[in-house]
C-alpha cells in the first residue's frame, strides 16, 4: 500500500530511540525524509549510524526540547534546509514518576516542560509549513492519560493534555485541511521500559505478569505496531479523512473487560 509519503519531510521528536526510532524507521521505509529532534544519547547515535549505513535520508537536530528557543530553532532548521514539512510526530518524553505526594509543584512544572510544552511549541512554529502542505500532526500519548497509574501525576497530566490538544487542533485546523490525531501505547518494550522493569525485584516475573494481562496474545505491543498506526495517520492518501482520533494500540489492555485481564 502506497501511503503517499515518498519524498515528504517528517519531523519526529525523540525519533532516535524506542517508539520514536520505530516511527522514524517506518517513515523512512515509505521513502520520506525524517528529521529527528532530540538529545544526542548513545541510543540516538546508534540509530543514526544504522540509518546512515543503510543509505537512509535521516537528518538530526540536537535540541533540549524543554527550551522553547531550541524548539523554534529546530523548526527553523527544517524550514531553511527543506522549506517544507508534511508531518509532525510529537513523541519525546518520559514517565518521570512525579507523584502528588512524592513530587512538588516545582518538579511538576519541570515535568510539564519535559513532556508537554514542546508538543505545543513545535506545532506552533511548524504550523505555516504544515498548513502549506495540508499535512498531519500525530501526538504520541499514553494509556496513562485514560487510566491513571498512580505516583505519576505530572506525566498523566501531560499525556491527558496531549489528548485535549489533539482534539482542539483537529477542530482549529480542519478549515486548512490539516489533520491532528493521537496514538496511545500501553505496554511497549522500549529502553526506558526495560530500565523500569529491570528495577523490579523479579523482572522476569513482573514482565510475565504484565503480559498475562494483555488480552490479545498475552504479549507486549511491539514498537513497530505503534509506528504502523502512526505512519497511517501521517498518510495524506490513506487517512485523508481521519482527524481528532485517539487511537489506542495496546492489544485490548486499556478498554476490554477486566475479567479478561
């Protein structure tokens, strides 16, 4: 199936590791040019080297996305080098465990800067290019936005706000033919998730217990499955009439009857 992404330019924040890397790879597989915006971690460096060795057109802008000026600079880089952008995938962020009791107002605000502010800032600065291309914004959120988790008020607030922004942007941007949708992962094995599971007293038992609760196949969702939904939502041909949708890709973990889990 041709998704109509060949020769397009797509920005993916946090696009060099975990789910973001899978999204970048899926876009590259469709013939798009991907601009990864993130910090230059070891995972990112390995991914970029892999893409370069494979002859893929994967560009990189190093940025600390909690800094609005660096968000603007990243978009200016794309405008200056490519002059266009068909898709924006807001993905960067991490569950930092800032809870109601364990956190503080200062840590809550800092967490929102790390997990929410750049979703708005990047979209704001990229809007003229996205309007010109009648493109697509995909916000990567989390099932935590729908379910809560406990001990992570700031992350839950950011993820919930991302869903609200998705619906708001879909309404505001519809007159311009510009779409906005969200993808909500649940249990996906990423480097951050692996680090968390390894901190459990018995990581193998903890992982088996989580997988047991996922109705479809009793397995974790693959990052490539999140990426597949994302590239579909980016497609100007196959998802041209899809906007304002919150797509939960989790094997039924979030919504099916608890008796199943």
